């Protein structure tokens, strides 16, 4: 059975929402409506506070995975939309999925892909504007794949002159990576401080790392400067 063709959330509306500290969610995969969320508490990962553990550092430096940016946005968001538990519902509806694919085509949404021997085993996607990246979701099909994606994202954001990595809701997993919780009012202040163009782009920074003779070592060196 084919998924229903959904109405798209306009690109301008999505960007306006993110700049206002709001984002859309749905109740289930086939939901034809979205609701707009403004959490009372917001999780962020300070770019100089990312916890680059010894075990993750080893994985990254070994170049076990190949990491790319925007190579297969559709596959990443589709994987993120898959249920994580039996009978669980995904908040990424077909409408949201299609709307973020349109946002990606407009240059405002990006994916980080993690590959193992040509197979997509992990990744994340989110929305980029000004000096802000709002992480939407991540997935992992093998150990350390999503952590590797996040490590590359943080390194790329540093290199590109970004200042705010929004993770939306605090989880135990994010806390182990250095995430901290802020009141929404404090988050909105950080949004205001992050206005203006970044000095570079996340895709360019990922491409520059991959041009290194040892991409993982390049990322590790970047992250261990302050981690």
C-alpha cells in the first residue's frame, strides 16, 4: 500500500517556527495534522562541552565508518521514522517527512550519514539556519553509529562557525554526550545571540574533513581540543 500524499508544511513557515523556538510533531505516521511544540525546557549540547569519550574517540580515529553529509537525506529521515519499539508510533508523519525533504531541497535541512561497507548504519538530520542547527532525530543500526554522526556534526559546526546545537528534549542518552537543559526563555535568548550567517556550512566542513588523509583522526583532533 502506498503512503498517502500529504500536504506540505511551507518552507517559510517551518523556518519561521524554528526561529521562534517552535517545531512540529505528529501523533502517528499517518497523521494528517501536526501540532506545534514549544517545550518549557530545552536540551542543547554546548559545542565546547561535547563529551567525546575514550571509546568513541577510538572508534572515530579508526575510521571504522565512512561519514557523509546530505548524500541520502531521504534514507536518513525514513530510518528515523521507523518505530523503535514494538507497537510504538513515530512522531515523524508522512507529512512531516515530505515537508523536511522539501526543506532539504531548499538548503535548510541536512543529514549526516554513517556507512559501514556501503551500508547505511546510522545518521541524523536537522534544520540549519543562522548559526543554529536543530537536531530532529537520529538512528543507529550498529554500535556507535549515531554517536559517530553526532561527533562529526559537532566538529563540523565548530569548523563552520555555528554556535547553537539544539536537541529539543533531554534524554539520558543525550546527557551522556554533554547535553544540558535550559528553560525555554534562556533558549530563546541563545537563538537571538546566534542570529547572522555562519562563516561556513556544515556540508563544506564534512567534505573538508573527508579530504583529510585520515578523516576520523581529523575529527578526533578537532573535538579533543576542548573536550
